[in-house]
């Protein structure tokens, strides 16, 4: 599933920079690995965790178990990073920030924690500080693709599309199987009218995240722009199968059906969209266009 700028996990077994001053003892290591599996749960959608909050991640039971690991070995940076991840996924940003600060204090070379802290700072509207952290993460490890994705998202949100495009392309070069970078680069191509390039990247994103809905919605729009109405219909139909309450999906399906000359089916799709959101003008306009004369 696509996570637009997820908080990164670490491989404690293979990454020598992931831990702090001394290794975790056996029981604590096992507990932390279990916590990492939980902290790595992702929801679909091309958004930061701030727009896709999982409150269960910040439940008292979960945080207590992570805190027990931290208390067992308070000099280990990875425990703070994992707890910060859970807090960030739960939308508890100030607490997450404190944990990432501690992880970096213990281990100034912890490039994952810098990238994670940057994401928290973005959600706290501290974009300048977030950019500095992404830059530090990349300086510490120029091969860390997650930091390029995160920084690219930041640049895109600021309208610095050339910088964002370069970062997403670098992330894809470093990790060719990451759907986030393909999806986000495709959005830039789409915004620039480069629809064939956008379609190729959305398709790549779906190759590595086949159950993700947003790339279907976005690719369908590029198919509409290029006149491939049948492919657009396939994408929008996939959207409404996955989310029957997507009024945008139903509206776009109606547009594709209308373009294909299937007026009655288009009218039904527009009607469904208006039922879901009576104030959505594209659905209302489509319903009027496809209404039978005299009705």
C-alpha cells in the first residue's frame, strides 16, 4: 500500500547505525522486533501519516509496551525511534518529536530518525526544520531512499516541482520497487500535462501496490486526458469497487461512460455520486447532461 512519506523502520539485525551505545539484550530485542512489526502497519493513500492517523497505534497498551522496551535499555536509540514511530502514526506529534530528539541525541548518526523527525515537523507546520532534517538524513546516508521521498513530498507541497521531481526520481533509482515515489512523480507529470509519463508511473505504482486506490483514480484522469476512455472506465470502476462511497470515483466513472456513449449507465453513475455528495457540481452537471429529454 502506498504511504505518502511514511515513518521509516530500521533493520536492527543488519543496520549498524540503527542502535545506540550498546546492543539490546535478547528479551528486549524480541520485544522491540515485535513492536517494529506493529509500528510498520500502513494504511493506503498517498498521504503523510498526519492525514491518515491510526489512533490504535497510540493506545495506552501499545505505548506502554514500547515504553517498557525503552526503560529496559534507555541508552538504545532504536527504542525511542520505534516508540516515536507509533506516536507519530497516532497523531501524537509532540511526543513523537521528543522521542526522535532523544534517539538523535543518543546516536547523532541515526539517519532514519532524522527522516522520521522531519515528517513529524512537517505535520507540526515546521517546514524549514523538516527540510534541514531531510538534508541531514541524506548527508548521513545518500542511499536512503525514504528521505528523498519525504523531501520530495515537502518540495511538492511548497510548489517546488523541479526539486520534487528530482527527489522522486532519485528515490526510484535507489529503490525501484517503491510505489510511493512512482505515484508522487506521476502526480507531477500529470500536473504538467505529461500524461503518458504519468500513466507509466501510476502503472508502476500499481505493480508494487496493486490494492492501492489513489493511483487508479489518478491514472484514470490521465487516460481521460489522452482519450483512452475504456482504460479510464476500467480505472474508475476499480475505484468504486474498492470504495463504494467515493463520489469522485462515481462521477469520473460517469464521465468515462458518457464519453463512450453509454448515456444511461453514465446517468446512473452521476446519480450515485450526487446521492453521496449532493453539493458536488461535476456530478450535478453530469446528471443534467445525461438526463433524458422531457424528464
